[in-house]
């Protein structure tokens, strides 16, 4: 079914709410007072589809609406189907009638799920959260009743209600989003297939709940069973499925169209075998949560911490690896790599020096204070390698070697899992799930180039796939431009692209005599190339670095600060103009406190530098915001 202007799309709320925005993407929005009423309208054919908020990035599953859906699905022969998912970006503002200052706000009105997305704001203002029916309604109520009341809503709703915006972007995370589900009546076999509409192939999934959605009491009452299967929100069919049947096997057997009165809510490719995850305290790969951080000594990645693992493809000799360890540490890498078991295409190629070389690698890492990352190729290698290596790598060829994943996941070491060159993002994340399920709390993922028709490069660095993975998992994500390129000259460019795409780190192969390297010489950067590249990323060496190099990095940083300062002043001028145009006061102490807190956060709350820098910026901004400044 393609949305057309003529289709009526129901939602719960009022114009200006996020539900209205989601509905507008499906047809002509029609407002209803409750989720239940929206669903009834859908069943009665008053509207051709309905949108329902399902999962919010901060708050997780929105049980208020999912409960209503579950109750409706619990009815015999409920014909509702989830057709599509619509992601709506949620920018929340705090708004109040003119004259109310931020610090005087005592009550904050909004929808319960939205209030849960703004805990930091509530804590900061020490105001009472008041649950209203929807965000746009909260804005109207606050306008009507006045007093020390503000609403959290969309900017659009605030403007529509005639409120002034006291604070912008008040949700706990930036780029907050809510995923809405577009619901429609499933077409029965008896319904005529509309003209120009393609009959669906096989049975349509009737409802699918995927990773992140927890069972609620109503779901349980509806007889629903939550099945944890590997799946992605974009392709939820293999995600969490809700099945009214107690027997999964029974659901699997239903491959035709639903028979009349059938109680199975979800029909689709059913699992062959399902068991609950073993490690309940380890979040699943695709759970909606804060980014995970993996830390091994100086090597810390995830949640804004970025790092580079560098070193030779293979550990060739004690001297070679000791030299390269010094070189990569000097360049600023925070972990040393080197293969001792090498997966080689030809059995006649160098296969690695084995466990003896692990000792050389470890000694080299210890000498420069870097943890070591090395590959395990077989389950039997896991225990001996984990005894000395800080991080176990699972290579591209073994991404789906499930016995190896299980064994590596049981070792107490963090695991660095490369994406197989023929593995989809979904399969890759599912492989990570094996590690988590085996008890490994510290998993890092690495995209290293997939196999495409292109032969000019060794692999195709799949940045799109990397971004998809970023949207699905909390685990740290790396890119390996060396194996993707296969050619030294392309490595810096791919590294920059991946860095720009926001990876948590890079794995880069380095050799000081690539012509005589025993493996992957053509793609190895020279140590000086690595230094130059890391300079660009502002990655600084430890005490082994030269003063000149650090100065070069300082020059780059100064250039950045100068440019940013100019940009900041320009923005201050603009915000001044907007404030004057909307009669908002120029000074905003809460905002100044946020700026100070940001500097204290970055520089340490007890450093005078934090206060002095923040104060200088605030003073300059206030000057720039004054009228008449150009
Ligand atoms: C390696 O990192 O040396 C390696 C063999 O990589 P991949 O598994 O990505 O080919
Ligand atoms: Mn290699």
C-alpha cells in the first residue's frame, strides 16, 4: 500500500504533536484522543492506517501505546498488521507563556513518555513533571492556565500555542528519535485486491516486536510470547516476534494464509529453535542503550573515546615487532596488533610463527606500555592465546565460525570481531550476539571491506553498512582501511572517510620494511605515514613522541580553535538577533551554566582553565549579541 494524499492516517494527539508528524508521512492526519480510539477507528475503517509510537531512543518501548496495540491484538481475529516503520526526529523544547523565566518554572507538563526523555531537565529545574495526554495538548493547557507552568513539546506545538521557548533541545540525548509503526487492517483473503496493488507474497506479518521491546502485562495477557531472535529494526520480520501460540513449532508450521479464527498473531519465517539468552545481565547487541565502552589500559574506545590499533600484519621476529611497537606507540596508537596465526589464502604462504611469536608480541607491547591484539583462528587457540593477549581478534574469515565465537566469548578477554567479507550487517551483529551470549562483556566490531564486483581494491569499505551498524548497536565500531584497500596509497583516504563517519577507532597495518614483509606488505603504512595521519586526527603520542610533532598537533588544534571561535561569535550574533526579534532576554543564566558545565566536563571541574575559558566565551558572546554589533 503506498500512502497517497487521499489516505487518512490516524494518530493519538493533536496537531503539532510528533504523532501528527508521523501521520502526515502516511496520509492526511486525523487526530484521536486515545490510542484505543485510534485503533478502533482503524478497525472500523474510518481511517486507512494509523501510526503508533513504538520505541523512543531514550525511553525505549512506549508501553502506553504498545499496551493498547497488544490489547487490540488480543481480540479474536484482530486484523491489524504492522506495515512499516517511520522514524521521527524528536526535538523537544521547553516553552511557557511570555513572562515566565526559566528559573521560575515549577511544573513541567508533557506526555509521560516524553517527560521520561527529559530527566536531566527535570532534575536541573527541580520542577514537578505533570503527565498530560500529549505534547501539543500540554502546550495548549499551559498557555490556557498560565502560572509557573511550562510544557515540553515540539517547537511547532509551542509556536502554535503561542508560547515562548525557554530552552531548546531538552531531551537527554541529542538526535532523539521515536520510531512509529504504521498500522493497517490486514487484507483478508476475502477482500478484493485493489487495482494497481500487488498481492503480497505469502502471509503478511501481522505484528512484530523486535529487540528493545519488553513484555508488558498487556502483552502477556494477550498471550504473547516474546522471542529473542537476531533481527534489525529495518527488517523486523526476524526480530522479536509476538506469537500468541505457546508453541513456536506450531507457528513455524503455519506457512499459508491465516486460517479463520487463527490465534497466531505473528506469521512469518518462524525460528527453528529458540532459547532465552543465557546472560541476562549483558545487554544484547541491538539493545537501545548508552554506547558501550571497552577499556584495556590506555586503549579506551566507545562513547566518544576513539583510538587506533596499529602494528604489522604478522609478527615476524622479536626485533621486527619490538621496532614496530615503538614506532606505533610514538605515532599515538594505543594498542599494538600483530598476527601469530595467519589465515592465508594459500597453504604455501607464511602461516605465522604461532604461540612463540605471541611472547614476542607481548614483550614488545609491554616495552612500550601497549595492550596487544591478536587473531585466534581455532577454538583450541583461544585458551593459550587469551593467557597472554589483551584482546582476541576474530578475523573476517571466521566471523561466522560459531564454535570459535562461543569459545572466544567464554574467555575473559575483550573480542575484536571483524565483519566477514560476505557477511551482511545483520549476520555480523548476530555473530557479536554469540560473543555476548557466551559471556563476553567487551565486544568491538570492525568493518574491513566486503567483497563486491570491484576488483580495483582488495575489498569495498562499506561505510553505509558501518552507519547502519552504528544505528543498531551500542558496541564500539572500528574500521580497518588496510584490508579494505589492499594498497598503501588508499589507506589514509579510507581512514579519513571512516573517521569522518564517526567510527570509534581504526585498525591500521604498519611495517617499516613493507617490501620484505611476510604478509600484506603492499597495504602497510610506513610508521611516518601513520604519524602524519594520526596528526590529522589529533591523536597524540605519549612521552615517546617528539616535541616538534606535538607542536604540529598543537598548531592544528589552534587553527581549529581560531576557526571555531570565529564561528561561535557569528552564531552569538545570530542568536542575539533572534532573541531581540522575539523579545527574549539576551542574558540566560541557565544557558550560561550549561556552557560552563560543558567546559568543566571537558577540562575538569576543578581547573581554573574551564572557568576562565567559559567566562571569556560568554563575555564575548554577550558583547556580540548586543544590538548594533556586526
Ligand atoms: C588481519 O587483521 O590481519 C586479518 C587477517 O584481517 P581480516 O580478517 O580482516 O582479513
Ligand atoms: Mn593483514
